């Protein structure tokens, strides 16, 4: 039986994932600017009229670049939103969508049979980490025999290797930007080299990078993360065909037997 995963990169952490005909939207953000200062550098294209047939929204955290309330005007109020534990009230003040909170390793099963499992980021020690500390979830999406891992913003830790032990990941979606300056960001975000380490730790079949080329929210150049990722995979021919760089507004389809 042929099974498929399709993936569309909309921009930043916003993606459309279709796993065996279950459609998921992640961290919807369609704004032209964030906090008035951060300009969007990638077009939205014609995605906004194709959002009402999705099954569920996955929200990884409630920071301003992941939770953009104004973007929900394009989304039906009937579509459920899965959020990290104790984040309910940050949405219910503004939205009437059904909200489902998931703590770490808790699972929610959609009516279509797709299972969503939350993987929470461990609490970080340190002054900077505490300032920016917030609940966040990565998610494993499972339909039939396929598994997609959608990563929240995260530092590099053993959590990737532990996640790889509990699930056979077919596609890992991993962020690659927001790492400069290192002294402030190393406990918050992955750099491209670490994203590849995480991909290997997950023992995933395929990977695609997330959170690049849309908003410039840290000190590295907007184009630097994807260029660094290309350099890393060029040096590793064994994984070169399994890391898929999907341009903004474009899609890939992966087929599995």
C-alpha cells in the first residue's frame, strides 16, 4: 500500500503537512511584520484561501513569532488547535476554536485516526533561558505506519535521541536559525550543524529545514542558515539525498511503500 507525506513550506514555522490525507497547519503566521519592526521577506502566495479544509493546527509555543492572533482570521473557528500544557488562556481570550492542551508524551487522537503526541522541551537553567522560558512542544504526527516529527524551537539535547528511540520518524522538520549571538541563543535555538545532528539522533529517513529566510529575528544574516545547511550536507554525501530544502511556497511529496 502506497503512503504519502506532503510538506509545504509557507514561511518561518508555518507549514502545511499532509500525512495520509490528514492535513495539519503549524504555527500559522501570515503577517507582513512582527511587532512592527520585523519585516517579512517571503511572499505568502495563494495559501490563504486553502486553510479551511485542514484537520488541526499545531502550536509549538506562544511567543510572538509562533502565536500570531491576527493570522487566525483566515482560519475557520471550528478547527481545533493543539497547544502546550498551560497555554490555553493565551488563545481563549481571542479565539473560539476548540483548544487541546498536551503535556509531554500525552497523545490526542483526531476523529480521522491520526495521533498527535507532544514532546515538551526540558526546562533550561541560566539567566537568559529563564528570561525567555516558555512552554513549548514538539510533536510526533502518526497516521497508519507513517510518522512526522515537527520540532519546536529548541537547543541541541539528548531529547532528539530519546525521541528517535520511541518512534520511527519518516520526516523530521527541524528549525535552523536564531543562533546568533551564541552567548544568548545557544540554549534556545539550533544552528544548521546541530539540526543535522538532531536529524541523525532522531534516526529519521528524511529531513527538511524550518524557520529560515522569512523574518530576521537574530543577528545572523537572513540567508546564512540555509547557506550553512547546504555546506553541511554537501560535505556529507550519505545524507545529501535525504535532506530536502523546500523554498517558500513550494512543496515536496514523499512516497513510502
